[in-house]
């Protein structure tokens, strides 16, 4: 069911489907409109899955307020609007970064964190060089999806994320996360996976899984394997 959430004067597009443990899916980018319905479909038998389009993306309002802090507050407004006490925060690609920042700011509202093909706290030239080389040589398949967003979303989102990861207390905050954090990465992602491995090792209840031969959009070719690991992640969180 689609629903717009009003945050001050801005409308945020959301949709909810399925029943069970509440779970939020954060898009990648920054600057992607909704494309995670196939991931939602893997979980709707056990989860109430909420998806949203950030400001400047798809059906949400374009207002140039695209920095990370605002996205975190928009997510919290979504939680309140849906009447959820605690939920799982998750995302794909850059989505786990947003989920991580939300978890640090609102720890009492988070049951657990799940990252899909993403999660990193570095701004590393070598990582970027490998990614850009692989992108140029191999390209990337998003299943034909064409993203619709204000170009400023990516620029401001990246800038604010880079500022966020320079905070002196960042590693302390991550090492004090008390809920399970499960990261599911793709063995053939054009992005190097070592930053996600480090992040999973830093979080006390962190877990890292990798699906061999899968590319960045894991569900396009390895949906069954992804479903198994996602449901294993939810089981780990629910048992916590």
C-alpha cells in the first residue's frame, strides 16, 4: 500500500507490503528511486517491508534538502508514521550506510541491521579506482532500471557521507552497536568487498556472508541464495 509521509512541508513516498517483523529497505545511490521490490518480495511472508524514496528521488518531493542528517530524520518520521516501535533497518549498495547512521542515532529503535552488497566507512582512493576500472570494463546490470532523481541528491549525499565518516567518535559508535548486523555481499561485485568485511568485524554482533558468482544486484541471478541468507539474518535478529 502506497502512502505519503509529511515531514514538515515535504512529502516522502513510501509503500508497505507483507506481514511480520517490520523491516525498512533503503535504496542505494545516493540518488536512487524505488527499485527494491524484488528484494521485498523475498521477505513479505515473514516481514512487513517498508520501502521509501528519499527526497529528490522518484515520487518524493524535490526540495534540495538531501544531506544525510535529513535522510536519517525522514526515516525516523516514517517509523513514527507507521506506528512501529522497533524495526530492522536494511538497504542495498549505499543503503546500508544510511541504515548504519540511523542505527547509531536511534539505537533504541533498531532490532538489527542488514546490508545487501554494501556497507563501508572508508573514502579510499584505491577502492574507488578498482570500482571505476571494473565499471568501465564490465559495466553493471540493474535489470534495465532507469533511475529518476535530482542529480543534486548524489552530490549532496556523497558529500555529507564523507563528512560523517570523518567524525572522531565514529569507530567508537560502531564498536558500541549492540544489535546484530548482518552483511550479505556479492562475490563478483565490481566494488571491492573488504570494507564491508572490516565493518562486520568491528560490530560486536556483526556477521559477514558472501554469495559466490553474484553481482551487485544479487536478486537478478541469485534470488534463492539471497532469500536464504536474508531469512537467516532475520532469524539471528529475532533471536537476539
